[in-house]
């Protein structure tokens, strides 16, 4: 029985909301039921228009039915149009919880346009945003951040003030993480708010944190508060808040043995630590074990290619060549089918670059990714992915000509020229130029493309990029990689020679170490002669090898030319062979001659 008490009367909107929410929460798909209830709601709205407040559908019923439709994936256009109209007319005094619930459901249904967002934001601002605690506020701001963040700056400003008025004891890890995530997602910078959120996070009990909240909060700080790391010396108290929060959450994960992270959650936590240059050995070891539960086999938890890429990238940023993790992720990467990559050229580039930064030459993985990449359409690779692939292959010293040709063809496609110019930042262009020189690529068309972008970007390049440009010039002008007269933009690059050479000499003077393990000329002799250790090469699983790391841990780019570095590595290898022969009681006059000749060079 419904309204009117008769047997044929329609169910009330509240009854419809209860019925639909029960089915959607139980995960029982019943399209005929949803269709029948849709007709009931539309009939009610036709008889009780929102212009008649006494009989209009309540905001609670509107938000509940929308939420049921979102949970059940039911998208009847007529019903959603009618409910959207009702939501846009929510009266003053409507509960923030109902507004937030409606907004969240509408954004999941793809129905929260700018006009409707403005109406809901206006209804929310007519009341006290802090009146119902942090969760409704966080839900509303997250919905707006996903739909039209730039269109409602007043809501975010007032939301920050409201959050400051909510007592810390009213927050839970979930509501705290959701609120921080809303501002990070919307790109709204409010450092006072995040200082407050850091304080609240420190006040919450360690055992209260769940894995998703840890991942979301750390990711929000990583997106929002990069400036805290850059200006740590100017604001040590603020930087100290962030470090203390990260340490607390790391300890909460390790001490409470939190292992229910999704593969994305593992990646988010690791990347957050890596972005701030923070390292927690216990956390990384713990998450390495968690990450090794993910894979493609029946007994493993499912994961995506992008998650594998992000996890490896985080360990690479931290400089942590975890042998067990690398072996596991190598196997997973190889076992992924072609369809798993879904034309995701970015993940291919990230995985290759992560292995290269960790000095892991895992040829089965490289070969697999090469085959996957060559099976993708050129449009699957944006400019950054191409630069990552080139740079990784150069760091690994692996000239995969078929893959390089495929990627070069993508770069040279005329219709992609504009997006390539926009997507490649100065560092990526410098990396690409260095890689082309290091791999001894002699494609004149490719070098013309690189040189043109290099010349355009040179005025904005910093001292970290210019030594790579110096190597590029050495490769063309000294080593004859391609005829200089055929590179049209070369004169524009040479016009900056003074700045390029100053940066190169500065890199030599400071002893900047390259991320690819090659050293500046000032350190070449020490590098060649230093004793060989057991760490010269370390096995990483069954198929990978961690190569000898640089003699010191600087983060700059190579200030040595490829010729200088290659001579150093050749001489070091010859010396090692000679030592091995002497240890075996043998001598080789030819080897001694080679050592002397190479040393003279």
C-alpha cells in the first residue's frame, strides 16, 4: 500500500528510496524493479511539483534515490532529469548531508554539470558548512572537485574556514583524508588548511587508520604541499609537521601490520614518500611484501599495469633496488597480456625508466615491453612516454632499434607536432637529446626534430639540463654522429654555447654524478682505479641485474661526454680482467698493452 491507503496507491518517495537502496546495497541488479520505481517517482513529481513546498519531494528522498541509482548503475534519463531539477531547487536549510549525498551521486552518474553544481553549492553555503561535521563537507567538496572545481572558489574558501572550526575530535581518518583529497584534486592551494589537517592527523590514534585513508591522505599532501619541501629551510616548523605525520602513518602501517592495501594504494603511499624525498626503510620493506601479493595468477590479488609502473617508479625514486620486489614485478610485467596494457604507452615508459634508474638491466622485461610497445598504435605514446623510453634504453645501454624506430616514427608524425611541443618540458627534451647521442642514433630527421625543440627550450633550461646539451653537441660536432651541416637548428643551439659550457664546467667542478652511473672527467681516474667490490653486480631475481651504482649519490646529469665515459668504463673492465688473470697466476701481454693504450686515451 502507498499514499492514500488504497491497494492500488503508489509507494511514497521515501518507500521507493528504501526499496532501491536495499537492492543496490545488496548488489542485486533488478532493472525491471528500477524501471517500475522510476515511473512511480516521475508520476509523483508530476502530481507534486517542487513549486508546491508542502507536498514536494523531500531532499532526503531525492538524495537517497539518486544514491541508489548511482550504486545500482541505473541511468534512466527521464528520472535523472526530474531528480536533478528537484536537487537544483533544494530550499534553504537543507541538511548538508542530503546536499552532499545528492552531489556525490550525481557526479557518479555523470549528471553534475556546472549549473547544477552552482545550485548545490549555493544551497550548502546558505547554511553553516561546519554544522554537521567533516564528513558531509568532505563529500560535497569531493563531488565539486570532480565536476567543476574552478567554478566554485567561494565554496572551497568557506569550506576551509569551516574545517578550521570543526573540533579535531570530530574527525576520523576517513573524513580527514577525504577533505584533504578534495582540495588536492581541485588544485586549490590552502596551506593554512593543510597545516591544520596535519595537526588533526597527528591527534588521531594509530589503530584508527585504515589502508585507504593512509593512501589518500599521503597522496593529497604529495599533490598539494610540494612547496613545503622546497622551502623547508625557510619554514622548518611546517616541514617538520609533514615529516612527523608521514612518520606516524608509516609506523601505523608497519606496527599494526596493515596489509589490505590495493595495488593502487601501495603505489600512492610509496610515491608520496618518494615525492618528498622521505625514506622509511621499515615501511618500504613492509609494502614490498604487500606488493608481492599482486599479480596475474589465480592465487594472487589482481593489479593493473599502471599500478606496477607506479610501484616500480616509487622504489626507483627512493633508490631502493629491492631484489625480491624487482624479481616479482618483472615476472608480473612479462605475464601481462597485450590487452592488459590497453594502449598504455605511458606505463611502458615508466616501467623502463624505473628499471633504468635502479640500474637494473632485465633483458626479458625490456624485450617483452619492446614487443608490447611495438604492437601499440603510435598515438598510444605521448611525448613524455617517448622521452622516458629513449632515456631508459640509453641509461641501460640497450639499443633496441625496432622499438626506437617505432617511437621515432611517432615523434616525427606531422599531426602530432603541436602536442609534442607542448608536452615535452625542458628536462624531457634534454633527456631525449642525450639519449639520442648515447644510443648513437644517426637518423637525420630525428635529430632535426630534437634539435629544433632543443633550440626552442634552451632559454628556459637550467644547469641540470645544459650538461646533457653539451654531450649532444660533443656527439654531433666531435664524434660525428650526424653531419652538423644537416642539422638546421644547430646554429641556434650553438648560439648558447657559452652558457652550455659554463654549466658543463660547473658540473665538473662540483663533481655532479649522472643518474646513469657515468662520472664527470674530474672523477674518471678515481672511478677507474677504485677497488672492485662484491657489489659490482648484484642479482635481481632470475632475470635482472643491478649494475654498479655511481660512486656517489648526486642527482645531476652527466658532465662527461660519451667518449670520455666509454673510455673510463672500458679501462675499468680491462683492469678487472687483468686482476683476474694475475690472481690466477697468468699474465697477458696483449691485455697489458690494451690497458696502457686505453689509459693514455
